């Protein structure tokens, strides 16, 4: 809801964005993030109690999107693409700078598709450093494999929620990882 959310895992079924649900499971942690585990070990289940009424994302600065207090919140950021990270030729992280002092890491799991075209692409023009972007996602953290720190990120639910609003092409950097699992790292998400 508008106050925040929690990661639920695993989820299978015909659920729609915005449905009000009652969830039963066990509290576990994954990569430092609290989640509600719905496995059989915890007697997990989801009941739909109200039809879909989508929650609007909260428009925030990149700094606010990366704050601990906003983990689980559906948020929208806008800014300039500072750098891009790819795994096996697929964009998995876009670093966005809005001048607030902290870059937002827009994270896209490899299995996240674009509902508008059914593929891995984005609606709008190709993702390029220097382009203006608007992205919607859920505040999240991920373990940093090179330290004991957690990396804040905005976890995208659908590639169609990433919009390139003005193309650019100067400055910044792009990096590629060799892992197909998305576990390679391009560095910290804050400046």
C-alpha cells in the first residue's frame, strides 16, 4: 500500500498489480532484505481479498530512493543516466543522477520482461549514458559481493516502467559483467 511493502517469495499464480491480498508465511532474509517466505515449510499462502486498484508510485529524489527508510516502497525517480551495467548483453543496472547527491541504482532482474512488447527491451529509445530517464520500482537492497555492505536499489517490476524521456549520449560509463546470473558488480550506487 502507500506505506510500503515486503518482498514475498516464492509467488506463483494469477495475481495482478494492485490486488489487495492477505499473506501468510514465515519471516526470512534474503541478501539482507526481510521477506515473507511462502514455502510449505512456513504454511505459506496468498488470498486475494480485493480486486486490483494499483498503487501510484511516490515520486522521490534519487537520494530518497536509496534510503533505508524507503525499502519496500513503490517509488519513481527521474534523472540523467550516469552509467549502465550489462550481463551477457542485457542491461541489469542503470545508475541515475538527479543532482540530489546520491545516484539511484535502477535494478532489473534478468527474468523481468517488458509487458508492452513481451521482450527484454525498454519502451522508448535505447538506453544510453546521458539520456533522461524515469523509472518506477520498489526500494530494495542486495548484498555487495566485495564487502559486508548492502547496496540500495530500485527494483523494477516491469521493463515498461522504465521510460527514456530524452536521448543523450555523452559522459558516464558502461560496464559489462561476465556472469549470466547478474551477480557481477560495477561499484557503489552512491557518489
